[in-house]
């Protein structure tokens, strides 16, 4: 009897171990499938770029490369001003990132650290602006940028205007990211600074910003990605083909008479490299910045 009783816990532990092992295998299989589905479009873009076009347009298309045609990259750079497009996108993206960081710091600080009437309503409505489709306000944006209020400036074909517009659409999200981070800083830290004679701006610059530096990196990456990929307003406000950004230039490669699939895929592959490298370099700070506001201290 004692032998039977001692065998029961052993069998139960073996069954639990098998269930845990099966669970691990299931999660591994699921992860593999998700990763494969996620990376397959990238693999297909690379495959269609390097192999001859006749194989990419054949049905069913081969999933393993059949030959290599790397001359497509030399043709791309000789036929289109790729470097200019990349440089223009970098200018716009960095400008939008700088504007977004400054406005997000001030906006998040005002919402998180000060008590004023309508603060909660303002914060909610700020986030609700993200529900407004960009295409819905194309016409008013074009009218405003054609004859900017008060100054009368024409902000078309202007990188500063495009950076400002991109920042305006991403600031509500980045303000909320920083607000959640500022909320995690104990009030005692700010109150101690006030007791020592520091003003609100000094508290912001010397305490809030250094403590939330990973969050600022996350805000910068989000703003950079948005401005780099933005197409609608870049197409609308850029009428000079010498000032095209990467997204607009890639769209202009398709014409009524020709659709150079292999050149478009090669250009898309090149345009995707800078933001991917930027994300890989900043990944640690992005994760720290996004998760820092998950738990309030």
C-alpha cells in the first residue's frame, strides 16, 4: 500500500513534466510560425530583388533563388537620385524628431506635474486627435501651407514645414508616452527640488529629463519612423522633383507606361535599411522607455 502511495506522486510529477514539455514545444512552434509569417515578406522582397525578373513574375514563383542579378542596384543608382531622396528623408525625419522631443517634453510635463482646470479633458482630446484620418484634412492643410497664417509664407517644397507637419501628427502619442514616465517619478523628488529653490523649468531640465532619458529615446525613434515613412503630406507639399523624399521618390518610380518591379523592390530594400539599423542600435533604450511607465513608483 505504501509503495502504491509513493508511486502516485511520482506519476503525477512525470505527467506534469510532460505537460510542461509539450507546452514549451507548442510555444516554440507557434513562435516559429509567427516569425516565419512576419519575415516572409522581407525575404520575398530580397529574393525578388536579387534574382532575374522572369522568375519573380512566374507562377508559381520559386521560393529558392534561381540565379543572381545584382546589376539591378547599379541600374537603380544610375537611373534615380537615390542618395538625394535618402538625404531629404533624413533631414525631414531628424527635424520632426527634434520638434517632437521638445514639444513632448513640455506637453507631458504640463499634464503630469501641474494641476489646472480641464487637464484631464485636454489630455484625452489630445489623444483622440489620432482618430482623425489624415486624408480628411488634406485640403485645409494644403491651403494653410500655401499661404501660412500671419506670415503669408508658402511652405510647399519646404523641409521645415514638412517636419513641423509630421511632428504635429505624432506629438499626441509621444506626449502620452512621456506623461506615463513622468507619472512614475515620485512627487517627493519634485517637492524636494522646489524646497531647495528650483523652479519648474529647472526641475524639468535637471530632474525629469535625465530620469526619463530612455523614454526620450523611444519618443525620438517613434517620431523618426513616422516622418521617414510618411507619404501623403510629403507627396502633397513637394511639387519640386529635386526635393522628393524617399517615400515620394519610391512612389514616383511607377509610371503609366512602366512598372519596374525589380527596381522598386531594390529601392524599398535600400530605404528600409537606415530605420532598421537605427532601431537595432536603439532597441535597448526603446524597450526601457516603453516599459518604464508600466509600474508607478
